[in-house]
């Protein structure tokens, strides 16, 4: 084994190429906290997480002031021990978004380092269940889009081999949601999936009312209908409908998923590696969901979740929503509507180092770091 000798904390800001709106917010800017870790053998791992417009500087500050210094001298291979030590070091701020996003950047860097040293791609190192995963399309379903554009985007996605599309819901009246969803269903046919997502914008009674309308269109799932803290409301909603209820992108601990699964309050787990605290807890949630016979369909972070989906047997869908195309040299490989896991050692992300450098707005080194382009 080799001890950690240096850590670098970076923030890169990436502006989405398309307008993204949902029932409660707009995706204005991807603040991307990045952590690079160097061990005594000279091996380098790079990990990252994200915010959707605010808080990135707070994440980096937490890492710089409290987490990165504690990494120096730790054994890079002891990933579980490192994760737990860091979690309890900042226990007063956990469980919460800022802490989990910070831990995620560090944890993914350690997994990248381990995989690179082992000369294995992430999906094999973490389980090796499969080499590809079905894709559904999100970029064509934002809440500001009208029926004609939704239909055009869905048909284009269908022609490209995707298995479904996500349509944002939460317009002021359910009739507006139904008009948009029905327009898509009429054109794509009965054999293609339509996912819906309310982004926690509804009350329980309104969610029950709307999902009874959505049932007529045989939608694949109803995502984040109610605030994520309310397990009881999700259980009542699940009991009132045949539509699968999907949750997870706004959960930051393993215990929150345990509570949902034990209560029968969801049918699909959308655990997000950037919000749960990294690959280490992500895999635990995925395996726990398998024990409840519940599929994993992770939220966002397509490029990183590809390897994780292929590591576990109960993954069902990968969300196609390009996150890193501004700073990668090549996209993920897609064949017949399926994303193919990379065989490259590490996370499998083909970084464009020059483009990434141009997006950097913060950098702090803890120890002697090699140039950015030599990592991973």
C-alpha cells in the first residue's frame, strides 16, 4: 500500500448548453468540485461531484480547510476507513448536501486511483455485473418546452435508439401536464417509455390526484413527486397507484434509502453518487435495493454512473443528460441505445485537460502536485 502525499482541490464551472427548467428551479451553472489525490508511488486519482448553481465554493472550502489536510498520510487503499474517518471529522455538518458532495469528490478520486493502479475499469473493479446499460433521454423534456418541441425531441431520441424520455411535470394544472404527456405518447406509441419528474413540487393530495391521470398513459415512473424528507407521504402515494414511484436524487445518506425501502415508499432507487457521498456509499445503497428487489436508475452524472450501473446487477436505466461534454475529449460510447462501459483503467472518463483548465475558478494544493494533465 501507499500513503497519500498530496491533494489538490479544484472548482471548475460548466455552463449547460441547453436551457434546463423544472417545477422548482433552473439549472444555471454546474459548479464542479474536483479532487486529485497522489500517493507515495506517484499514482494519481481524480474525483468530482457537482452543484446546479450554488454552493460549489462552500464545498471546496470544506475540503480545503477540513478534509484535504486529514487525507495526508492516510493509506490510499483503505477507502472505507478514509471515508468513515472524514465523515466523523465533520460529523457536525452531516448528514447534509455540502458534506456529502465534498465526500463524493474525495471518494471517487480514491476509487479512480485504486482502479488505475489495478489497471481495471471501474465497472469491473466494483462488481463487473455487465458491460452496458439502457439509456433514456432527459434533455428533451424540460418544463418550459411546449408540446411540439417535446414531441420532436422524443421522436429524435426514439430514432437514435434510446428506450424512453423524461418529461418534467408540475405545470399549474394537471390538464396542462396531461396535454404535454399525451402529445408525446400519441406519437411515440405504446411500446416506448415515458418517465415523469415533478422535482418535489407537489403536495401529497395533488400528487395522488395527478398520478391517477398519469396512469392512463402507462408512464414508466413518477419521480420525486413530494419533498424527499416525507417518507410517510411517499408510502401513501405508492399505495394509491400502480405507477412506480422513484426517489433518491435528494437523499444524502444510506439510512434515508433504508427508511424508504423498509416502508415500501418507492419502487425505483435513483441514488446519485455525487450526493450520497461517493462510490463507497453508492454501492451499499445499490446492493441494499437489490435485497428489496428494487432497481437502480441513478440521477444525473451520466459519465460516472455508467461504470457503476455496469458494476451492479439491478441497474435498469442510465439517464442520458450530458454533463461533461465541455471538458471531455470523447463522449461515452453508445450502441443500439445502450451506453457501453469503458475498458480504460479508472473512472473511464476521457478528460480534455486543456478545456478543463480553462473552466477552473479555484485551485489549492495540499502538498506537491503534478500538472493536471498527468492525472488518472
